[in-house]
């Protein structure tokens, strides 16, 4: 959530930057400032009336002691009127605060100045490409056909049990999944991330804290009986471990990794581009999260991007890094890099990671602050990234490594899988 002080002091700048994000309601900025002015004016009036009421209460006590009954009764009548005024002002203040909150949560985060303009993924800026496209044998198959050929992923069985988008991994397919999870967690530990195993059900406060609510409730699975949500990513429970927390500055950066299944309704997703593992309702992912000093967050973002790239290099997958344009940038993000691997059989790029800096946007919602050694608490910056999401990694591994003998397993995974060839 944007800080009201920044909106108030930088109204025109906020409007200009939100235009880059294709925000269509600039008048909402004016409404936020109007409600804030009403809130502040009403708070001042309430403070003044309460001060008068307190002074009047002391006066009544003195009049009682001195026996000035007529003056005392007059003071009591005035005190009753002041209490009524205070009650009315308190109700108005609550109304303004609620309306201000409702308006603020509709505002997306401001994009970083380096975010390129654009409306969609076609306008994203490629900042790095690495690796060579594999030369596939004649008659190369897409991953869903390879999965059926080697009997490692059963899409139809998952549909029977739950529905489309919930595959069943079998035999070596299940072991490959487990191998990737353990490989990613081990790599994160070596990079200084402390592993946590969070709940995969989150409450409304958690969804609000990281910006999924009220923006993305239609994309989350809702457990209505308990008013809980299935986590769309480990970012939500892990970052919320620090909700309503003030951490000492010397503990920064805080670095966590977590493996969780992730659940997304992906409403409205249809067509050939979502076939097989390309888009699922349930999938596995290892997430990395950092809580850092504001002065260092963009340096940390670059290092997180380089770290994810190192995982793709070790898996020997051709990849590219793209900087998201304003129109493709997420609601809560100030700057995002997507990592995409090339799927040779499909002849298309598949997004496998997003690494984002949210600056103070999440921290303001979470009330997540750090305390400098000699100062008052300040909002921290939060960042996260996929390191990595498994489905499209598996898709690319199967397609890019297929040969007449079978599918070659990257050497870094062999200690985890126990086999080096799918055949």
C-alpha cells in the first residue's frame, strides 16, 4: 500500500508514474488526498473537543469542592455537549478512515523509474539471453507426449481425481519432482537462505499483507467454511511471518527459502498455450524471500536475479531475462525480472521465475518495520522470487534433453534422482 504522506506530498509525480502502469483512475489519487484532508481535519477537531472536555471535567471537580452549585450545573451541561460533539466527530473520523483505506488499497505500487513503457508481455525488455538452443532429433515430441511415452505424468488421472490442471506424477516423474525440490532447497541454503516450512492455508490478513487481497481474490482458492485461502505462492505465508513486527536493523537482510505446493484458479486460461504443464492449478515451487534495508533493495534484486540465473545455468537450460513493462507489471511490484527458458519442442519461451522488488508497498500493509540503532522504526523493503517453479522447468528439461535413447537428466540432478536417463 502506498504511503499517504508520499501521495500527499508528491501528487503529480504519483499520477505520472501510475500512468506508466496503465492505471486508469487518476481521479482516485485526488479522492485519497481529499479523504486524508477530511480525516486530518476531523482528528484535529476531535483532539480539540476532547481537550476541552478534559479541562471541563477538572473545572467541575473544583466547582464541586468550592460549593458553586450554579456554576457546576452549567459546566456539567457544557460537558455533556462536548461529549456529544466528541462522539459525533469520532464517528465521522472512523467513516473517513474506512473510506480512505478502501481508496488506498485500490492503488497499485508505483513502478521504478527504469520500468519500460508498454501494455503487455510483447513490450517487455530483454536484458540478457544465455545458452544455445538444443538440436532435437527428427520427430521430437512436446512434453505432454513424452510424459505419456515414459509414463511419468498422468494428466487424465489427475482430471479424474480432481479436475483439469491437477496432474499425477508417477515413478521417475515423481522422483524428478522431488529431485528438483531438494536441489533448489540445497542451492538456496548454500546461498544463505534459511529454509522454513510455512502453512499453505492463509487468512485474509495474510492475503492483504502481500497484496493478493483484495486484488486477486478471484484467482485464489477460498476455503469458505473457515474463510481461509490456499496459498498461491510461498511468498504469502513466508513474508507474513513478519507481519506487525519491528526487527533490529542489524538482523537485515532476512533471507528465507520455502518449498510449498501452490494453488491458482487461473480463471479464464484456455488454449494451446496452457496445455500439459504450461499452466496448472496446483504446482510445486521453491520460493526465496528477502527483507532488506531500503538503501540496498535494488542491489539485492540484481543479486536475486543472478542467483536464479545460476540455477538455470546448472540445469543447462537456455534462458533469457526480461524486465517487465509497466502494463505487464504486477499490482504490488515496483520492478520485476522474469526468467524464461526456451522450450525447444514447443518453440516458445516459458516463464519459470519472477523476481520482484516491492519496496515499502507490502511492508506498509504488513506493518513490517526495522529499528535503526539510533532512530525510530522505518518501513523495510520486501523482495521475492521463484527459485524455481517446477512445471515449466520439467517441461523444458523433457523437451530439450530428448534423444533417440531417452531423456537425459542434467548431471546436477543425478545425485538426487538416482538415474541419468528417462527411457
